[in-house]
C-alpha cells in the first residue's frame, strides 16, 4: 500500500478535487464549505492533520495550510493549539460566551461584569422618566427622527459631563451609539473591509472577537505583558502584514486587568503612526479621573477612536454610548450607522443624558466607586497569596490557576460549590491556546457578605487538590 492510499484511509474527511481548477487551496475551501452546509461534516468535527490531507490529495502541505487559514478567516473552522482544526458551530454558538447566562437560583454569580446592585438605580431611573414626562419639548424632540450622529443637545450634555471627568471630546467629534458593543461593530463595519486584518491583545473582550468574526475580518493576537500589548510584538506583527486597526483597553483590560503607563501608550502610538494603523480605545470600563491615564485620542487625535458607554455607570439595559472619532472618519461612520438603524433612538438618549448629568447620578457613582474599592479589598483579603490581577475600581479580576487545576475543571467544580465563573476560552483570539485561568467578577452579588462567601468557596478549592471530575461534554 503506497503513502497516498494509507493517508486516504486515515482521513475521516476526504474532499474530491478531481474536477477542480487551480488555485487548489480555494477549491479545497469551497468543498469544505459545501460539506459543512450539507451536513457531511458537522460542528465540532476535527479536520485531518495538514500533512496527512496533503498526502491523501497529493498536494503540497502549503496548499492545505493556506486552505485551512482561509477557512478560519471565513469563520468555517477554528484552530486551537493541542486540539487541531475543528468545524465551527453557528454564528450564535461562537464565541462561547453568553453575557446573559445567569447563575442558578442557589448559586453566587461571579461571571458577569455588571454594575453593583443598588435600589437607587431603579429609583433614580423612575425619577428621570417622571421628569421627562413633564417636559413636552424634550418629549417632542425624542419622538422625532434624529441626525445620524445623534441629537446635538444630547451630545452637548455628554460632552460637558465628560469634560468634568477630564475627557475633552467636542460634540462634533462624537457619534451616539446603542452601547459599547454597537460602537465596536460600527467602527469595524465602517472602516475595515472584509478580509483585512485587525489586532488586539491575545486575550480580549469577547464582543470584539464576535464582531470581527461576523464581519469576516482577520483578527490577530498580540502578545502582552503586565502593561498589556507589547509595542515590540506589535511592531513585528505590522512588519509581517498590514494591520488596519488595533483594539485596546489601556485603563484596565478585560479580562486580564493590565493597565498601560503613559510611556507604553506613547510607544503604541509610535507604532500606529509608523504603520498608518487606527487605534480603537475601549473606555467602557470607566474609571475616575484620578485613576485614569491619558486617552489615546489626546496622543494621536488623527487616528484614535474612543468608546464611551453608560453600561458600567448607570445600567447596561439603557444601551446608550458614544464613539469619538477623527473628523475625516465621521462621514463613513455616519453612513454605516444610517444603514444599520437610520439614527440612534432619541428617547433612550434623553433619559440617559438627563440621568448621567444629574446630581442623583453623582450620588450613585460616588457610592459605586467606594463600593468597588471595598469589594476589591475583600478580593485581596480572601485570595491573598494567589496571583490575582485587578484594578482598584475594576469590576473583574483575573486569576491564573495553580497546578494541577485546569480552567474548565475549576469552573465546573465551582458550579458544584454554588459559584458561577467564566473560564479563559471565550477571551482567546484566533488559535491562541487558552491559559489555565478564570475571570472573577466581584460586582453581581447583592451584598459584600455574599461576595465574600463566593470568594471563600473559591479559596477552599484553590487550597485543595482538584477532585476527580466527570469528563466535560
């Protein structure tokens, strides 16, 4: 039996390329897409190793490698170190991150990055809506179609509030969005073409991963250190291929908690200018001015975009935010937003801006900053001795697990102990291997005592060897 025949017998997926015309890698991708659509191969199925398939088809390994890369770019497959290349599920299944997956009734939820529960939120929202109901002119404005950039009055209110927080963004520089995730998607759709490359930290916000994948973009990981994205690694990546946009969270990253110094931010800007790359700064994880560094749009106003949202300040359900962009990019952003939804909703903006700029919001936010610092102290106290990374005002922390724990097992066992967590997999970009770590969100529990109980259960697990767990399905 010759080499080709032996290889063919070992391939559980063997496309027929006899009638295909060059380039063969494209023919291989098209056959793969057809077999996925027909159900011949199913989500989760592993593709043959590249050399094995090359031998079976009598093509070069480079042809198969190029085909697998193109299939990954198109969202057909996913490559993971240690588990090979597998067929993806539906768009709804990937990435494996569901922000509304709540903990069970008897479980302590440490999985969601949400504002700390407080009855003041409902009370203040009710008061804002009552005030608005007594303002006929404001109601009429809210009922009218809005400009693509959003209501000018609302942008002026938001601009004034941001200035008080040390962020100078003029009303004409911002476009109103339906939250931070919308700003992510809007930016990528308007400014990056399908097939072009964007980059981020190797571990990043799952919403960005999902947006890049949905739009058919090549999403590349950049190695990090204790300050986040490394300029030298970014430079090497830019020398290898054209990167159109870099997504980053300089204040404190989600999930890793890294904070960028001013020197690091300047170094990133230098690389971006040298390679004509846009910078998308995600400021949704908002922090007080005393703890905030210089925003990238002050260092590179001609290429830096900035995302703001009220989700971590007032409430995620409001779906209100804004995107700061250079003037030359605003026409493309306006056109994309108009195609998506015509204009942002005026009523939601009226409520959010009136609430954010009120004295009531000051009371709520001052309480939240103090409560976050208290919860961070509880986190440090309970998990003392373990390498937890976080920020004084961070909603979440990052915990690399000690050997021999594995992230999936730790999450599974935590669920048995009544604690809900998220492992590292949803945050991994591309084919990056998932580190053995978990994200711990300290904000969902309604009281400090419940948070402490959840953390103490995790501490007990960390102090003991992992039990034998049933295999994950």
